[in-house]
C-alpha cells in the first residue's frame, strides 16, 4: 500500500483522489490546500490540511501528487516539495521544462528524493511518441496537434487574470495544417499556422474587458504565438455550454525511407482531460513509489522511465501479453 498525498483540489486533484480511493494500492493521507481546510469536504472522507503544513508530513507520505496550475504555482511548489517528498507532477509549460527538470534534479538528489516531472499526455505520452517516432523514422518531420479540446493549463492561466470570474480555453487544430503535415509538408508550418486558441470568459461587472483580452492574447508561452479569439459571455452561457472538459490530439511523423514516403501517427480522443491526465499521473505515482524504494533518486521524465515499470506483472508474462 502506497501512502499518497495530493496538493490541490481542482479538477486534477479531485480526479486523482477518485482513482486512489477506488484502487487497492493507495492509502490517501490527505489533500493539501491553500484554502481553509474546514471549508472543504470529500466524498471519500479524505482529510484536508493546509498546504503550509506539508513539511510536518515528511516520512508519512510515499509520493506527493502535485495538482496545481503550471502557470504560476507548480514550479515553486515542486522545488519546495522535493526537499521533503518524492513527487509526481504534470507540469505542462514546454518552454520551461528543461530548466525545471535541471533545478528539480539538484534538489531531489541533494535531499534523497525522486521526482517525476511532466507526467500527463502532453507533456507525457505525446513526448514518448515524439521520441519514438523520431528514433525509428530518422529522415522526417514530427508535428503535434492538440484538440479540439479544453486545455487545463491555459484555462487556469486565463482564470488567474484580474477581473475573470470564469474562463475556459479551447485549442483548435487548423485542418489545412493537419492535412499538410500528413502529406509530408509540415516542416514549414509555424505555431500560428497549426492552431487557434479560443477563449470563453465571464468577466466581473466592473472589469476592463479590453485589458483582459490584451492580457490573454499577449501572455508569453501560452497565447502570444497563436491566433487567439476571446469571447465574453454570461455566467449562464458558460454553465450551459462550457463545463465539460474534452480534449485530444495527434502526434505524427512523416518521412522517407529508401525514397518511399512513410507516416506514423498516434492520436487520442478524451471525454475528460483531467480524468485521463489523472490516470497517467497516478500510474506513474505507483512507479515512483517502486523506483524510489529501489534506490532511484533525482528528477525523471516519462522519457527516462521504462514502460515495463508500469506493471506489477511478471516480466515474461508481460512480454508474452504485449510483445
């Protein structure tokens, strides 16, 4: 039984809690939050604690799942948490990944812990596919398309803006670009060519909508490199049309082998982005516990972790079932 703590009680934190409560290999130590713990309740009876009290749980938690937003919170939280715990997170800011992994490696090694970073579907499973496809089809070009769907990280970034009461962001692949990539013409595509970002925002009555829109479309690493459309709607419209969280996407590589055109492609279609992300995160939380017990230390990504570590099945049986 692995003792797990969860930091954050948004969509991802609640989905992780549900998986842990339904399984037989996790003991839920608690949910850690910056909100007043007395104001929260769990359908599973999980206790709530203040996030500031985390250090007092050192030695009582085998792995800490960090389920806060990448835009503002996760980097600082990860660095603080890795001093006291083994951690797993779904940090999703690609442009800052190298620096975050480097910083976490130093902290985790110095404190004898193991941190898994960027564990989700992108970064995560899509990262693995990009590496695999690039390795086996060396002469080619890899393209990633996201959506149509709700990006949790981008939606969280929108909601952090002053004057925003509710907000959601849909990533929409541009069909012409997707078709071009499949024909082997993707190398010249720019970020702006490939995706549209569409935001639906409920603003406070006294909010400056023009300023909210400006902050969204110019936000570095999130919106500034994309065609972005911002729609201001009512709370009633938001609750009626924008509370589901679907997502999906494609990783494809098109290239040449002995003069022949070849294409490999991986896709996924999700009814619920947070539930699927939680499924990936919790699978690797189990791996973190096993590998930490075996002596692994430092900061690792999905590219560092062998697939066979995801199972408790006998190695030869696993090979027989999957190979």
